[in-house]
C-alpha cells in the first residue's frame, strides 16, 4: 500500500479521495463514523483514472472539552475468499 501512495508523486498523478455511505452515530461524549473511502489516482494531463483502492473505515471518537479526538480507527478491505487476497481494484 505504501508503494501505491508514494508512486503518485513520482508519476505526476493526482489523488482524489471520496467518502461514500457515511454513517454517524453520536452522543454527547462519544461518536462512531462508518464509511467507504475510495482513493483514486488520475493523470494530471488527461484526467484518466489509472487505479483506485476502496477501503471501509470505522472511527471511534471521544469528546474532550470542546474537541472531538479519534480514540480508535479501523480500516478493512474486501477479501477474495478463493485466494485470501485483498480486492484492491473494486469499482
């Protein structure tokens, strides 16, 4: 995954990040956010989409004073049950 992001600068690509299916549950002191995050790389010249990764994220937040801070973060990727490998190129 590190190579995927570090290659953006070397290849003169633009990264676009989309947040889909955002669900927020909150109280006065804690909150949970669930969403799909799509990281997509495009060429600067033509705007052609080159590659993307879609992940599910969950953030657990707690309120300290007047600020919300992330107390827990989890990221997951769909797995191909036949190969056991992550499915990086969905959509």
